[in-house]
C-alpha cells in the first residue's frame, strides 16, 4: 500500500468526519422543531440571503427577530458555529436578565487576566470572579459618588461651549460626533484619572486616539479574532491577546504613573481612580494594580464612545424636530433660573423633559444593539416544554425590541412622550434595555446619563441646532463596528442664540 494511498485515505476520512460534524451541528434546531433559518458554514446565520454576505450583527439578529417573533418565545440561530437563540418574548428576556439571572450570568466574552490583564474587566469577567469584583466596585457608581464627581464634569463642559464657538467661526455646519468624542474624552480623562486632557482645545491627540482604539481596533485579523471568541479556552492556553500592545502600554503606564504620583504626594481627587485606590487600601475590598488598570480601561473606553454617540444622536434628532428642541431649551432655562442660574446635581433632577428626550434617544439609537448571555445549566422555559440547553448563547436583540411597533407605535418617529410615567407603566419593563437589566445592568448608567445631560444643557442654552447642507438623512452606519456608529459622522447646522 503506497504512502500516497494512505494519505488520500486519511484525507477522505477527515473530510467525511468534518462534513458529518457540520451537518450534525447545523441540524440542531431542525431536530428540535425550533423555527430557524438555514445556516451556511462557517458563518451560520450571520450572512446575508446568499449566506456569503456578512451582515452587521444587529441586522442579522433583527432579521431573525422579525421573521419569527410570533412563533414562540425564541427562534433558533447559528452564531457562526455556536448554537444560539434570539429571544422574541419579553417575559423570557426578563427571566434571563432578572428572575433566573444565576443561570445566565456570563456574557461569553474572552478575557485573559494573565497575558492580557486589561481584558479582565467587569464587562467581560465571568462567574464568581465577576461577582467578587462587582461587589467591590459597585459602590463607586452610587448616586452619592456621582454627586461627588458632578462639579468636575461641569468644569469640563465649559470648554465644550467655547470649542463650539470656535468651530462656528469657521463653519456653521459642524460634525458633532468628533466634538462630542473630545468632550467625553476630556470628561473621562478628568474624572477617571484626574488629568486635564483638553482634547477639545486640540491638545493630547494621543489620548483621544487611544480612546478611539481601545474598543474599536483589533489586534488580529478578523478570522483570528473570531477564533479567540469562539474557542476561548483554546485561546487562553495559547496565551492569545486581544488588546494591541501600544494601547495596553499606554493605559497601564497612565494608571501606574498616576497611582505613583498620588501615593507619593498624598494627593486626593474627586475622581474614579481615587475611589478605586480607596478600595485598594481596604483589606476587605483590596484591588490589585491589574484590577484597577482593567476597570479604568473599561471606564475610559465605554464612557468615551457610547455617551459621545448618544449625545450626537440626540442633537441630530433635535435638529430635525424644532418643537421638541424649543420645549427642551425652555425647560432647561426655566429650571436653571429657579436654581439661581446654577447647573447643579439637583437642578438636573428637575428637568423631566430632558430625561424623556434622553431616553427616547437611547430607545431609537441603541448604541449597544444586543446583549449576550450564556446558559449555565439546562433551563426549562416557564409555561412551556422548551428547554435551553447548557452552553447555548442567548441573544437579546435590543434594537429589534426597542423598534418593535407592538411596544412603540411608529418606532422611527422621535417622540419623547413615550417616556411619560403613564406610558412607561403601560409597557413591559424589558421593552427598554439600553443599559441592560438585572444584576448585570451597566454599572456606569448613572454616570453616562449625567455626562450626557450636562453636555445637552450646556449646548442647548447657548446654541440652536437645525438641518444643514451636510446633514445626512437617513444615517449610513458603519457595518464593521459592533456598536451603532455613523459611517460618515453626524453633521448639523449650529447657530448661537
């Protein structure tokens, strides 16, 4: 028997086994009688109609949601080579996120605390590691701590007004997303690290670029990134990293130098890092340097990008809805007058319409378009005979839910009154999930809302926003970004009042 014959035989066996494995894998939902679309190897249901066109995640999930939303509590999905479900029933969503949270704790994200320590932050950690860290860090985001940080953000917001005036001297058509990114970068730099970054003034461009890269740039080509996320245990054994070396070096050096300066100089600041350092000194809540650096990295990346986009989308909508803008501006000015013209933590609480506008923005533009949870043990869905098996990915399509006409009639219409107290009470509590829900709700929710509100108040009391010659309607989105990001920026016309 020739060597060539043996090699060919071996290859035929391998190919046969691979074909059998793929067919068995992709017949999972069919064998269980669960509604689903036919998959294509290796993307599963993440491709277009032909199976070859790669879709933006939100589009792929929404397609399944729209097709099967009335055929049961969930639809089957192949998330590349992983079995997954798309939740179509809000009671199931609530059970997964809240009532039976202990069976759906993990997000299924890769982290490597030994070789890539900045990935071991609160968003990605799993199981008991997440529980321990969450318990330690949660107090740093209490309403009392937010009030503590409030004056720092207001101080930064003064630069936002001046920067807008400077830009208007050159052109009344302003690309607001870049400006909002600089504002949130300056806020995070000051609140997280106690550093006057001043990217709005054209300084510290490196700081701004690292903020952009922290959650948008990949260390590897897409297929390697896919391997890491699909086979996390193998990736850990191979000591694979996600964060580019220069980004890792920038943030770890920044945190190390800042800690060294404060501890040697006995410096106290009203910021996030100071709160983490207090936890480090406490023997009951002791944090390692790596844990502090990872949380600071998460706080910077998440706080910079998501809030910048939310503020930008809000101004974009107000530019198209002058009556809403006028009503909001009147509330802002009237409320500030009642508080002696002072922008304070208490004055924002009195701005009810501002809260409605902000929530409607987050409803229509869900920056994080979906949530993922991993089923820890076989789970029987209440009032059914359906079982979600262990290790199944549970995908909650936030964008689809928040644009479902069953919960929000005329979902493309921008209507802040959807968030009147009466309307909120009439809806299922899981019909609105911009920050998630349950024990794993976004820990920075209060902070995000606070810096968003301060930016809107600062700008609307001095400037009018309207549709300009460069305003893109509708928006073209960046399909290569996992978040909801405009491909061409957001331009509006701005005038001083």
